C-alpha cells in the first residue's frame, strides 16, 4: 500500500484530453488539479469529475498525498459516475 503521510509532499491530479478539433486551448487549474486540452465536452467532464473528487476529499478531511491507491481509485470512480 502506498500512502504518503507527509503533508509537505505535493500531489497533483493531471487531466489531459486529446479529442480537441476546434483549435481552442483549454486549461483549468484548481486545488490539487490541472486539466489541459480536450473538446469542450471532454474538458467540462474532466472539470466536473475533478471538482466532485475534491469535494469527497474535503469531506474525508484528507490531502491528495495522503490517499492510498485504493482510496484514490474508489474516490475517482465515484466522482466520475
């Protein structure tokens, strides 16, 4: 199990979309995340999922760097539903 108990460590969710065909450059940054690219629909979905993920993280009272792989996977799965 990979759990980082060091709050000084940084962690970042990076989302990348590759289905852009309209020439727009989409970049969204927030707490714990940076989202780049994608069509408008894809970028909106990445943004929505990441916001839901961060809300779940806040409810647990944890930092991204403190999650185990299993916790991360479960929370991301729930956020993307």
